[in-house]
C-alpha cells in the first residue's frame, strides 16, 4: 500500500497590516540618545506598528537589543533578542541554552536591584558602530517591566542576559556604554566618536548621523 501524501493548501494572508519597515538608527551625538525616556501607556499611537518596525530594524542590523531612543523616540521601550549568543564559543552550555530563548519587549522597565560582583564584558552598540569596549556591570539584576500586553512582570537575570538588559536600560536613561569606560579610553576614542557623528564610518545598516554635512 502506498502512503497518501497529505495535501497542503496555500493560505493566502489577507490582513491589511503593512510590512514592517527598517528604521534609521540614530548615531552617536544625536540629542535623542541623551534623553530620559518617558513612560508609555497602551494608548501610545501605533505602538504595535512601532514594535514591528523596531524588530525588523534590530534583525536587519544583527543586533541583540534595540531601544526606542535609538530610532528617535524618547520613550521607555526596548527589545531584546539574545539568540545570536547561543552560537558564542565563550559561554557555557547552560547560559547558551538560556540566551537562545531570551527575547522580549520591555515596556516601562525598571531595575529594582543590582547585585553581585562587577564583571567586564566587551560591549558594542548599534548607535556606535565598530567600537567595542569592556564595560563593568553588576552580575545580577532584579527587574520589573510591562510586556507587549502591558502585563506587569518581575524577573531576576544574571550574566549575559542581565548585561544586555542593563545596556538597553541605559538607553532609556540617556546613557551610552562609552560613558562607562575609563577617562583614558574616552580620550582615545574621541576622534572615532566624532567621525561616527559625521557619518564617517563603515556600516551596512540604515543610520542617521547628526553631524553629516549635506
Ligand atoms: Zn546600544
């Protein structure tokens, strides 16, 4: 007897939702990156569309996190998708397994507590391309936030997951990772950062440069 091949019917999607858009990421030097984000409510205009566009923008730039100020909105919203770290050779299996599924939409987030020893991790930022520096942060954090349905969540994170959250959280507080490096390193990076503001940088995703001469 021959097995019968199942029949698949093509489902044609008829929703009128527009395709998500890739938004320009603001480069170092843009004043919006320095603003403290405002809390938002469910009524924030076109929130679903904004989140979909940010997801698309983050994916396109191969980021593990993207905060609303980076696309020009000074609100307390950021996204994380840590799955690329699941491929990292420097992490142990348990952490890789956790990071594989560590993704989410974080609204009105607060870090309630920071705990544990400070440790260094080499950070980078989509707004500051081609610069990576070791940043010291606490190992463990307790967080409170609202998810995309505005349900209140509380969680404890440690290691790389905490690290990504701390970096994104800084964005909604107007802080960049380059603020947290030594005075000497800051001096060494001054010219490079100035060049990024002017658009003199090699980058393969869409950006907006505050000091680009037209
Ligand atoms: Zn960043």
